[in-house]
C-alpha cells in the first residue's frame, strides 16, 4: 500500500470524526464547495512555487495539493480507486487522442 492509499483511507476514516479534533472532518463538514476551494488555493500555491523554482517548497505544496485533492474527491464520494481506474483506462492512449475522444 502506498502513502497515497494510506492517506485516502485516513481521510475516509475521518469523515465522521469530530470537526473540532480533525482538520479533515472540519473540511468535509463544510461541504464539497469548501473542499474544492481549498484544493484550488493549494494548487495556486504549488503553481507559485513551481514558477519560483523552489524545489523544497514545491514538494511541500504538492503534498498539500494531493491531500486536498483526496479530500475534495471524498466530499463527492469519488475514491482514489475510481481515479486510479480511470488512469488505467487511459494508459497507453495518446493524450491528444484521449482529449479528442471527449
């Protein structure tokens, strides 16, 4: 099991936790829109660090992006497994061909 799998399971386990004791539960209690907003904020921070060229800060922000992506997905009942299955479905397909098929 990867760190991403473990994180996904932890997020799911904290879905019904007390929002006063869990940041994940607090985010999920605020609803999918707030979870999406937080994901967007973290994505922008990662972009800023990528442009600056600060490798350590980009690494840290990328970890935040992955966490908030998983929270946002959980808020809409989309599992990491669902996303991985979609990636596997696309595997071996040119990005250009995949975009044209949408």
